[in-house]
C-alpha cells in the first residue's frame, strides 16, 4: 500500500459477492471503457509529494510517505531520504530526482498551485509514480518516466501520545475520515482522491516538462494521467469456456480424482470468501482469497488433501458421496476461482486496450477505472502472476514459500513483569499467535531494574509475578494452559538481555526464526542491540517488529509502576483496569496478594478496602462450611493452583533446569513458585492465616455454626 491508499481488485468490491457478480463487473467495465477512458496502472515507486512552508518561511516541495513519523508529516527532503534508507535502496534517488525537478519549476507554477488549492494546504499532494528506464520492478520501460496520476488529500490521523512524547509521532492534519452510513465503518488508508481542475493540472505539467526532460535533471518524461481506450470489442466467451481442473486426492485404487469444469460453471457456483482464513496442512493460517492458494491450487496442481488441514476429511466425504459445504476446502477453491477469473478476464480487457503514447495495455501493469466504486479499481490481468518476477515479487514469493514450509519460530520476551498486567498478557498472546502451533514463546523473568520494585516497601517477588501469570493464562480462553508452547525462565541473577544475545550467538538453530519481543514503546531496543554484527555472527533470522501497545484512558502505554502505585494509594479501580477481562473475577485476590503486607501487619490506620477484606473472609467461611458438610470446595477456588513446569536458565545462560511449581497456601491464594519459600514468606503466610482464622472463628461462633 502506497501513500494514496489501497486500490481495489474487482473481487474487493463490496458488491462482488458471487462469481456471477465478478463476471458482471467485467461486463460493466467494458461498457464503461467504451464511453469513458481508464488510466494506465504503472509499475513503479510511489513518490507522492506536497508543497510546504519550510523552516526559513519559504515554499518548498517535499515527499510524504503518509505515516505519523514527524519527517513525513513535516515533509522529507532528499537528505532525509538518504539518512533513512540503506545505501542502494531505490527510494532516495527517486525522491532526489523528483524534488530537484519540481523545486526548480516552483516559481513558474505558483499560479496553478494556488488554483489547485495546494499553495497553502500541505494536506493535499500529487499522487506520483516513478519509473526509471529499464523498470524498477517487473515492467520494463524504454525511458525515464514520472507520472502524476492526480491530486489526493490525506485523512487526519492522531498519533499515539507516547509516540509524541518520544518524538517519533506527530498528529497529521487532513480530511475528517468518512463513516459508512450503513456499516458504521470508518474509512481506512492514508488518503483519498479529491476533485480538482484537470485542465489546471495539465497546464502545470506542461510547464514542468521542459525542466524534467533536461539531462541535468535526469531526462525524465513527465506525464499526467494517461488515458486508456478500447481498440476492439471484448469477448469473454473463450475464457469462460476454458476448462479448469482441481485435484482432490487419490482413491482406494490409486486413481487421481479431479474435477474439471469450464470457468463459467465454476463462477456460477463460487461465493466470494473475502477475509475468510483457511488452515494449511502445516498448521499455517492464510487467506482463502490469496495468491498462495491460487498458485498452489491452479498453477501447481497441489492435491487438496496435501494442501489443507481439512482436505483429508473433505476428500473422504466426497468419496462417500457426502460433500460438506462451508469447509476450508470450499473457501479455498472459491478464492482460487476468483483469482483465476480476475486474471484471465483481465487479460481479455488489457489485450483490447491501448494508450496513444505507450501502446497496448498488455505491456503494462494494468488499467485504473474510476467512477465504478468509491475507490479506484485496478484490472491487472497477467500481472497477478508476473508480479512475482520482480524485486517486490521476490519478497512475496519468499513469503509464500515460508507459509508452505515455515521455519520453526521462537519468541523471546524479556522483562521484569513486576507485576504482570493485561498489556503483558496481550504481548504474550501476540507472539503466541505469530509463532504458530509449531513455535514457542519463552518469557524471561528479570528483576525489573537495578532497584527492587516494591509495594509499600515490600519487593514484588518472582513468586508474585509467576502466580499472576498463572492466573492470567489459566483464565484466558485463547490459550490451552498448561501449554508446552509457553515457558518461563528465571534470569533475575543475570538479567534478560544477555541470555537472549547468547542464545542468538551460540544456540539458535540456523533454520529457526527468532522473534525478539517488545511493546511499541520499546520498539527501538532490539533493532539497536542487534545492529551490532557481533550479536548475531551466524546470521540467524530475526524479527524485531514490536507488539501493539495496550493503552490506558489517558492514551499512555500500561506501566507496572502505575499498577504498583495504585495499590499503595488504595486505588482499586485503577488497579482493576490493569487486569485482563478474563481474570477480572480474580482482581481482588491479586490485589490482596500484592498488598498483603498491610493485612499481615494489621495496620489499622491503613486498612484494605472493606469489600475486598469481606470477600476474603466470605471465601474462607464457605470453605470451612463446605469441608464440614462433605460438600466439595468452590471449583474456582479449588482450581487456583494447578502445577506446571518452568525452565530456568542458570548463571551460564546455557544449561536449562526444570522446577515444579506447587501450591503453598490455598487459603491465602499464594501459589508458590518453587514449592519452597523463605523464612520471611512463611512468617507472613502464618500471620495472614492466623488473622483469617480468628475472623472466621468469630463469625462462625456468632452465627451459631457448630
């Protein structure tokens, strides 16, 4: 997606819900091209740019990538571009060429810029494509070309407060994002095309052309929107009659079972799967309407039983004459049909279209159609597959191969977690999903800093953190806990960073992808650390993309220090806001455990909230009555502390040890980390137990309980 925003394929249109709808769109597109021209879809780099008032108060063209980073909102110079991208990247020279041309032409086009409403409004920008001679991706061009598609305007966008504080984000002004009156969905994308005077833009382009074509400015052919028109009738009959075959599997006699039908019949039966996901046999989840499914199903002829997880079951039902609808197999087949029809019908349109200056459209990426939907729609034909041949396509192809044969993934999350909160759980779940069913997440539990993290002077211990993690994971329906895909490691003695670096340097298998976990507020941590080649001498594949932050009501990332302060200030509501929704029923128990020193020291001038204290008392009264009447304990209380195993790095950061986690005090909701507690902890637990026992006995006596 470039600065202007996503351009729809025909199957992205909200009105295209069936194969018949898709065919109807192409028929409408042909009728439209007979009366209104389309535009060339170029295969280049988007270098959209705008006019700004610079630091010296002078007007200047600058590039804008559409992000919330200050450099983009303010506008990027060529120097900014070279500082941002690695040497050899294609973007800096493209920006340099474009800005040099237009800043030289600026004095001569002031009148047109004012007429277009761009002189004093930097939210409007030229939607521009850059194609050097020879091409930059797939399509080969015989000259240097700069193409201005039209004028767009950015949508307004608020940067996250923490990004603003760190100087890496800035509010972006622009159009208010429209809301769909039917669905209530807010428009996405960086910006949108706006109305403008096309004659005025054409005049501006004509004035800049003599500058752009000069040798000193790169000898660029500057063009505006290039019209596309039909030069012959489009007949889809041959394409719709062409046979397509899908291979399901082999029957008991070893015969390949396949289904062959004309495209027209497939389309008559197909339903647009849109955003539906399907699971591959390797456990990878991909889009049913995706290039991977299309290539494997139609181009490579992969057996359905070998491609999809439910393919075997689907095939068995087919053999028995009991086909099942709505399965992943059916969604994948429909997705492949939509991709194939879009490609082949698109080829028919492109082969019948031309541009006066640049020839037949089959030699280009495709055609842009405007006015058929709220967004421009592209007809790309063969480029759907040819795109895999280019620089960008090679990256996509590698991603497709990775999806079919994924490397094992290990996510390493380092932190103090003193204590854990819902933001930490969200980060764990984020990486839990990324590593997939064959991967693993390891949480390295450090001390949290040079100074102990305390609540009312009492350190938040590793045991405290482990109990809370255990509660969160046990109550989360998305995690099957205990899980062999999640491990905890105690690195309080050595800190969490050094063991991770040592693992990458010495232990990580070369075919493993290591995800170095962090929240967005720490997104610079791992890229900076791993930029040192000594920290990854074997070239292990690393991913350092951070997990999205969970923010509080003030728009700031959640912080364990706020959670600790809430306990010290007896602010249970703030504390509770840090507990995951799935564990809210345990919020009081966690609060009591972390503020336990107050209860155990019997500070009458600093009491616990009455509701929490009474809840603890009621729990133990019920426990006493249940035990004495033969009834089982409350199932929630009884299931608080299942055992699980934890792997712990020793001081050498190489040897892994295992310890059993056991419950040490069910009454006080203290689930022990190692099954062995220190003398101070034992004393605190005894004092708490004694106080609870006194209160329970008093209440039982006064209520006549025997």
